[in-house]
C-alpha cells in the first residue's frame, strides 16, 4: 500500500492519480475546485436558503446599506459576491465570452434581480462588489445566492451549482415554516463542502417572546437530532425594537472566522477532500465488487445498464438530437431577435445621421461617395457590435439549452447506473454529472464588405457634388436600406456559425463523457479488471485511512 500522506497537495495528487487510473473523470471538476482553494485568499461565506427567507435583507443589514434587491417574490437571480475594497465598485462577470463590465453600484439591480434580469437573459455569471464597509472582514467573501424552492428553477440551479465553492455557510430559514425537509437536505449537502454551517433563523419579529423561544427550541432540537452539535441556529430580526435579535451574534461568528482564517480554510479544505475521497472509495468498492463477482452478476449488470451496446447507441442518439435541435433553432432564433423592427429602426437611425453628416462632405461626387462608404462602414461596425453586446446571451440560447439538456441525458444514465449497481452488488455509488462548461464562445468579428457592387461612372470623379447634391443625398439615403439588410443578413450568418460551432463543441464533449463513463463501467465489470485486485485493495485501504485521518482531525 502506498505510504499515506495527509497534506492537501499530496492528497490531491493521489486523487488525480486515481482518477486517471480508474477513469473516474466525473471527480475532476471537484478536484479542480478544491485545488483552487489551496491559493484562495478569501473564505466564501455563502448565504443560501428558500426564496423570501431574508438572505438579501440580512446582508443589507450587515453592510448597513440597502445594496441588494429585496421583495416578497423571488428577487435574486444571480450570485453576488461582496469583498473588501478601498473604494466601492461593482463588476459584472459574464458567462460566455463577453469581457467583465464595470457598473455603478446603483445599477446592480439590473443585473442581479429577477425583475431587471429575468431568467438571467443577460448571461451574468456573478456580480462582484468591492466595499469599504467590509473592512471588518478583509479575508471573507460574502455571497448572496438566488432563492431555492421557487417556481423559477434557474434560480435554484444557480444557487446549488455554486454550493461546492462554499467555505462557510449560513442557511436562512424563515419561521414560516421553520426548518423544512428541503432545509435539512440543503444543510446535508453543504456539509459535504464545509463543516462550518449555521442556520440564520429569520423573521423572528413575527412571533412574540414565547413563540420565539418555542421556535428556537424546536429548530435546535431538530438540528441536533439530525446533525448532532455541528449546527448552530442564530435567531435574527432587523426590525426596530428587536435589539436582542439584531445579528450581533452573527457578526461575532464572522469575526471569529476572520480571526482564525487559516483554521477555517484548513477545515473547508479537509471537508472537500473528505468528500472526494469518499466518492473515490465508492468507485473503488464498485471495482472490487466487480472483480470478485461472478460472471453472471457482471453480465446481469452489463445487460441492464449497457444493454449490449444499445444503451450507448441510444445515449449518443439522444445527444445528437439535442444538438440537431439547437442547430435548427439557431438561425430562426437570431432572425427573431433581429426582426424587421431592428432593420427599420437601424435604417431610420442611420438616415437621420446621414442627413446631419452629408453637409460636411464636399468636392466631387466621387469624393462624397468615398466619404459615404467610410462613414457607413464605421456606423454599421459600431451598431452591429452594440447589437452583439446587447443580445449576446439571447443569440446563444439554443447552445445553452443544448448544454443543459445534454447534462440531463447523461445524469439520467448515471442515476440508472447507480440504481442497478445497488440492486446487484448492494453498494452505493455516488455519481453526479457536472456542468458541461467549455471555453465560452466569443462574439463574431464584425466587418463590413464592399458597399457597392459597381463603380460609379468615371465622370463622377470630375462632377462637383454641389451640382446634384439633393439628388445624390436622396440616392444615398435609399441605398442605406439595402446596405442595412445585406449586413444584417451577413451578421446573422456570422452569429449562426458561432452558435453552431459552440453547440458542436458541446455535443463532442457530451459524447466524450458518455464514452468515458461507459468505458469505466465496462472496465469495472470486465473479467480482466484494469487494476489487479491487490492494487484495488491497497488503494481502498489508503482511502479508508485518509478518510479516517481527516475525520479525526476535524
């Protein structure tokens, strides 16, 4: 058995080795995230929970400013990060290729709220705020997440997909009702990534003193029953007259982690490593069971999951159909966004500008035409670039749908695999498909082709424009509509190529993941296992040892 070494660097190296040797590729994203934590200069303090539980209100109260949008309906749609900075600033980080954008603090509602950015149509990955008010917590990064359990599924997906990055967690639980099954499930999930999870019991001012005591006792009892003494509940209210519930205990909790940054950082790292080690152990248990099982059991599992290759063919067909639907939808989607109104509005806008600009052009008709060509090329370049910036995410919608549906198809297969492994071998294999997150596609380069397909008569080079100025301006105005239509059509084709190329890359990655997963299952069920039984046993022993060692150090 390899010599055990519990340092994070060595454990990550060993886990990477296991991923390579046993084809455990679905652990790679978590491995990468844990690796980044090694050099992280902040602890991520995530505030999660049901919508309308008071998460944003709490953070506003903590900061002493009404910065984050609040309301009685699902409000927050995008993750917002808050760190210390010498002066206040706000930056929007986008998902797909668009460079970060500096905005005014007062504008953040337009990017993080469901009203200002419905269903996150702007494609915002997160908004980052730098605030002097965070000077008490220079090593902490407060994170406001979209609410869970609303009808807006994209909000829940955004919050849950961020949760592996959590180093400290505050789960906001309103007293109406207190501590649901979903709250307990969320806490259980967060404990995979950090041991530092607490409950923020909000809206306590809705109850009288006796009711507050009763709710706090109930929640504390339920938490202790489920998690032992690992979870603390902090009663909280920001209402006037509730000074004993004003969050002073939460502030002390945060300051404790600020003062013990390295201990908290180490604890979060240990918990993430423990989760990775446990997942790897489950896979190796599967490998060991497969190596020791009868051929009949292995064949039964191969037949039920892989179906003699038919399941693989079906999976690839489903992924191909997902991509094909995106290909088909790409151009109509762009054309719908660049509807007739865009063409007519752009033509009218350019005609008005031409009327202002034409008076500055003098000389021969040929000289005026050259000025017109240069001017229109610049104007079209700017306008089409502005359309790309504005509608970037909407153009990419078919590609993003393909990413989400491809992940769903693969996860469905993983769930069936886990179920069948448990039926045949009686062991649990934790397996989760991660987001298909490729390098984001960039907006296409916008360039203007030749404006005119024929040369003007040679005499235009000597005829002064002043002699036919009115006629020339009228003809150029009429030419605008043709040029706008031609360039919008070309622009549509450019964007269609971008979307289809991105979808093609997603399809390729999805097919690769399916092939890797099936190859892993086939290898684990092979009569000639990839690793000898004694090596699997040695790796299992080391994994058990490292898991126990991490558990004893927490």
